[in-house]
C-alpha cells in the first residue's frame, strides 16, 4: 500500500504518518506568516479568557471555515477587564464562571469539527505555580471545565495539557496531571532564549532537540508511575529561537523535521511567532534567517500531511466511533 494511503488520523486528530505544522501568530494574524513562508498553517493557537462567553469567536470560526484547526488556550484571567487580571482557581471550582464556560462549550459543539482546548497553560511555570491556586486546585479546575464541556455536548473538544516542560519544572508535573480520562494530548514548549533580556541567566544555545528532549524523556520514563500515559500524542505548543547568528538561526529551524522523526510521539508543532520585548524577539518575519529556516522546515514532507489525511480529519469529530474513510 502506498505510504499516503497507509496514513490515518485518529478521532483526536493524531496522524500516523507525520506532524501537524502550526503557529501562534504575531498580532493574532496568521496570514502574513503563511504568505512569507509559502504554506498554510495546519493549527493556529489563540488566547482567550475564562470570562469570555463568545468562544470560539469570529476569528476562530473564520479560520475553521478556511480549513485550519484551532487550538484555544482558556486563561484563568478576566479578558473582559483591562489588564486581564488573573482569577483564583477556587472561583472556577465554585462555579462562578460556569455561565461563560457553558456558552464556550456550546460554541465549540456547534462547530461540529475537532477543536483543541487548553486550560491555563504553563501551570508549572514559576510565575504560575502555586500562584492562582494549588496544584490540586488546578487539577480540580481542569476537571470541572472538561466535565462541563462534556455535559454541554462539546465532545469535539480535544483536551491539550500544556506545560512549560522545562527541566527544572519536571518534578511539578505529577501534581498538575488531571488524569488520562481528562487529557487527550500532552504539550510543552521548546525554546532557545539566548541573549533574551528577560532571561539573563540563559547561558549558551539550546537546539530544538535539546529543548524538546528533557520533558519527552521524562514522560516516557517517569510518566507511567505517575499515572501519565506515555502513548498519548505530544504537541510542542510553542517553540522558537532568538537570533543566534545567520547560519545558526537558519539551521535551528531547518533541522526541526529531522528531530521530529526521532521523537515519534510528537505529532504537532507550533512556532511562537511573537516577541517578549525588543531584546527577546521570536518573530519569524523579523529575522530573514529565521524565516528561511522555518520555510525550509515547512517544506519537508514530514510536516506536510497529505490532503487525504486532512480529509480524514474532517471525519474525526465522532469521538465514540472510528474514523471513516471519505474515499
């Protein structure tokens, strides 16, 4: 059987033959990035607050209509208020945001297509951990939201547990794990932040593989004894490098498909096409060598899933049945 015909996609959008390619785009506009690198993104990352009832919004619905998958992070913040103030997990557990969450769930359900959802990414990060609540309260909040979505019929929501995955945070992961029944994909980040002014102690350069590997190896080795299924698909939710020199920056991105072939559980990758500050810039369009490297990577067949697989994905919203073949 030809390799393309042997490729399948599961009901949670896990492909068997390659990797979905995506982005968290600069200024929430993916089209300039797509135009500059000559390809569409498979997945687009969007950011919303738990108090926002109109999720998916017009932007997410347009991208779904244009054939992209959407991954929305629902922050434990009030996006309807200036400054997006954080809220306590205890308020979520108490049901104070259930009305907006129900509206979100119904909106996702109405789309009728698979839709990636994360609650409060980077809960293991130093700025988040034990800040909005305890790890136990994070888990209870996660389960509360998933249960509510399911009661509202949003069975097409695909739950992506997203953490930083930084080596120093790995011992925090067991206490933040919501359980295999509440997580479909496991996700973390793969950054190099050389000379980033917000990370003054970042010494040296980490390749994409060096950034990805610690969490991957921890999940495979330690996950089972903490109740974490290491066979769940992995999404690199954010990745990118600062400027590390023309040749080095290009190679950092261009090498990504080779690395992905070595880590078979990784089935989706998204670049963080943004900047933290003027001294910490990850924008693909701001560095021609980053653009060239990302463009080279994006042409690799491993991150260009066949059209047939994309058509199969359209049939993947029946979570309680197998995926049909449209051919």
